[in-house]
């Protein structure tokens, strides 16, 4: 009988915006989110690399390396998340702009920005998959699992003038 051993690694990163839980399956980062978390878990090299990445990010600089990320969802949600990964540091896009790009890729006339928003909301690797860089139409700050105040601070950290956002 084949036995597969599954190991999950966990670290807590103390960010200026609150505790961040980081999980790894040993091959990639699988989860990164703000939350009240207690205790440390068993760390691995990826968790340590994530700490370094977050240190650089929270110092107000764009990290000069990326980490392997593992995310699994519906094909549509994964397509949206890949669009999030393409948003440059210090830039924002709207849900509607992502919807237009996906509609073009699929060769269809229209894509719902609400569907895009729903997929963005399922992101479980915050900051590294930069859902905080997505804003609503008319420059509205909308939705963020960590709270709008954190979204605002993350955008400011990247040098984005949030005074133009509502």
C-alpha cells in the first residue's frame, strides 16, 4: 500500500498591519492572510523566505524575488488570480479592466466585473497575489479580506496616492 506523507509548515509574521499566517506544503506558499493566530508551527525554508519577502515588502520596497505559490481553484478563478499576479507593484487596476481582458482572451463580448470581484475575494495568498491593487470603478476602494484600512496602507506602502481613491 502506498502511503503519502503530507507535511504542512506554518509561520506567523508580525507585520506592521497585524499578524500574518503563512503556510507552505513544502513546495510552495499555499496561504498568506491577516488573522489573529496563535503560536508558531514547524517552519521550513519557504516560510523563512516568505519572512524575508515580507520584510522587504513592508520596508516599502518591491521584493526582488518571487516564491513558488500553489493555488488551486476553478479555471476562471485561477485565470483571475494570474491577472492579479501581472499587476505591477505600485499600480492599480479595476475589476472592470480585468473583466475586459478576460473577455478578450475568451473571445467573448463581455465579462462580469462582479464575477471577477468574486474570484478576487477567494484569493488566499494575500499580498503575494496582489488583490489589494484592484479597485472599483470610479477609483473606489472596495473589498479586501484584511479590511479596507489595510488595503489603503498596502497601497500607500507601494507609493500609490490614495487621496484620489474613495
